């Protein structure tokens, strides 16, 4: 299967979202784009303590609130995944960043 490239626009928009999400008081331990072999799309993963502290539903509400502040919707909710920083993939990325 052909892999589509992660384009600069996605990277910039992801950075804008992460900056807004963090400015809104949400801790971000790591953020990274992933394209699994079996998927056709890239996904922005956000590792945040909020998932463990308040749960996924409340964290996605905070994501939505931050996205609304950015104005025009640049990413579909289905392209963004919040995860615990304790998940193996998050631990690996955090380790690489350290």
C-alpha cells in the first residue's frame, strides 16, 4: 500500500493545536504523528496526564474546546488521539525526547 507523506501543513497545524491545548492548561508530555501500516491516514497522538487524571471523555472535551479557539477546523477529531503518557508508544517517544 502506498504511504502518503506527512505534509508541512499538518505538522504546522499540529504544532498550533498543541500550543493552544497546553496554553489552555492541559499538560502535554509528548505529541507525535503516527501512520500505522494498516492505516491510510496520519494521526496526531497527544500524550497527556489528563487521560489518567480526568479520563478520555473529559480530555476529548478539552481537545474540542482548544480546537474551537483556533477557529477554522483544520483537523478532524478522528485524526487526533489522546493517550496516557504511560502507554508504551508514549513512553518510547518520551524516552527518545529525553
